C-alpha cells in the first residue's frame, strides 16, 4: 500500500538511492524513515497495514457517535483530574512515589521512551500539503504547535533532545524492539497520509488525550530534580477545552463529513485510535526497570571495550579485572565480589566506596568512563540496600491503559525565553556569516512563483528528521505565517 503524498521529495533531490528497502523490524523502519523516507515508503505502508490488523484486537473505549466525543473527552479529563487529586492527597499523607523508585529509574524512563518522544507529532506531517483545505487546519496547527511554531524553546523534539543530553541519556538506539513500535507507527503515518487519512485522524484523537500518567510523571520528575517542562507543556497544549484534544475532535467531525462514506471513515478512525495501544508505553517502560539488571547491562557494555584495558595488578577476589570482564556473563558475580572485597559499601553513601572514588574524585583513574546516566545508576545501586532492590522487583506499575479504562468506567457512572522574529522575509546585510543557508531559504521563498510553491518548499524542511534544526525551525515559522496570510 503506497501513498501519493510527496513531501519527502527533498530526499530524491539530494541524490540518495530511493530504491525500496527491505526492513525486518520496527527499529529498522524507524531509522530508515528518519534517514531516507522515500526508499522506505513502500515498507512503511505495509508495516501500517500489518499494525492495524494487530490493533483491531485491542478494545476501543470511544463512544459510538461522533457527536458524543466532546462530552466523552471532557468526562475523561475530569476523571483524570480527580485521580490526580487523589494521588496528590496520598503523597501529602506520606505515600511513596508511584512511578520512580529513584532518579536512575526516572532517567531510565526518559531514555526508554526516547524513540517515541523524538518524533513527537510526526503522525501529522502528512497534512501539511492540505493547507488549502480549511478542514485540515486543526491538524496542521496541531503539528505546528508540536514544532513549537518554529521557536526552539517550544519545539517538542528540541526540548526532549536537550533533556536527554542534560542527563547523559542520548544512547538509546539499542533499546528493545517494542520501544520503537510507536515511533515507527508515527513515522509511517507521516509518509502515508493520503492512503491512511482516517487512521491519522484516529491516531491523533487517541494520542492527544490527557493521560493520568503524564501528570504523575511530571510531578515525580520535578521531585527528583529533573526538569519536567517537556511533560508539563503537553498537559497544557493537550487540554480538552481549546487544545489539541479539542482540535482532534474538530478535525474528525469536519473530515468525516467530507468523506463519501462517513461510517466506513469512522471505522478506520477507530483502527487509528487503537494504534496507540501497540508497543511499549509509558507505564510498561517504567514497570520494566530493574536497578541491578540495568547496572549489569551497563557493565556488560563497558566490558566489551575494557576487557583488555586493565593492568595485571588490578585484581578482585584473586582474578584480574580483565579476566572478570572477558565474559559478560560474569558481571553479576563480579559486582558481588566488588562488594564482598570492600570495594563497594552497599547501603552507604557512595563516598564510602573505593570503587566510586575511581570514577569521581580529584585523581579518579576512571574519570569519564561512565556517563552521567550510568553514574546515577551506579550511585543508586550502591546507596540502595540489597533487600530494597528485591522488594522493588515485586512492585508493578499498572498499565496506564488499564488504569484509564477504570477511570472511564467511574466517569460514566458518575457522569520559556524570547521568541525569534516571525517575519516571512528577514533582510540581512550582505556577508552575514553563520546563517547563509537560512538566507538562501529566504531568497528561495521570496522568489517562489506563488504561495503553493512556497508552502511546498517549506513543508519539505518540516519533516520529522529536520524540523528541529535551524533551517527547519525557520521554515516552520515561515509556513505558520503564510498559513494565516
């Protein structure tokens, strides 16, 4: 199944090989669509069709009639608000954090959902070419807001990239397959908008609902000293009154009315809605965290490089460190021996452990070996008593989908910095350095034969893999202004 949508034409213009590629996993498709969408277009259509078949087995809590949607959304938002109020009351009365046992758990979550967050809004990219149809404007404006209207401090992908970098969580490419399913779905929808328009509308309707986990996540991240702005921003823009959730209903109502078969259109909307339930989700990622298992994985990755880097006098329990690191299967025992031999003092401040002082200190021999994220995992493992880690393994976070269905049932029974200049054409003195590419874009748009050509040119630079760059941000600002002109 292929699409006639051609926003990805810059890929062809760059001279890349656009012959169809074969992909065998969601991860492969994810990176193929980020790198060369034209070559992966056919594969992405087939992937979407297969995912829709899988999603049809998922329950769908949407009401039967479109006119009931706004009331359903408002009722759902109210139930989430009540549940959040109960959460805050419980915390005030001494209840522990619901999601994150420690800071490394929270950072594990940030890294685990990165494949989805780094394509935030991508499912709506394919609507940009429909700017001449006012019925698409709610979807287009939602996409523009996901892109921060071209403002770096509001662009969702830029914000998340900064968040990952601030905590040493940039290395997420080897996450398990299910972590890439949602991102691959979003990218596939981006490049197949014509063929899967009802599914795009339905997916958007589901994704833009305010979930309870978003509120709790924001609260607990802030509590752990992690900037929650990326998440709190979604709390405001996704509101049911005037935000993305409201725009989602507008778009569905108007586009369904234009359809030749509204009933069939709505059935496909339900399919798109269900796509939100596939792959890893916020609470499944949170629930999968095991502090010791994560530390073992970190040490195993280090062992691949460090197994030949230690001198013979570096010995633990009578064996050289190189010997311990030679086989990743030995890492759990190696950590035990580090503890038994006094290199690590469990349940104590990290400064009490000689091993930690090899990593942090004035003359730390292993300075720079561990990223800030990896150091946080090690810190929390050292300071957390062994029995506390065992207890944490018995705790499971209820799926946000199951929790939301419970809330829905209860409801049914109860009935930052300055903004860049937004001008379309900004004149600069000749010879201005550092932004020649931006200046060339201004000239190209100014020389366009008409608005359609200019809009198509700008849309090409607003793709999921480009919009957060300097030229993508500028293109977004220009597109936004032209849309309203």
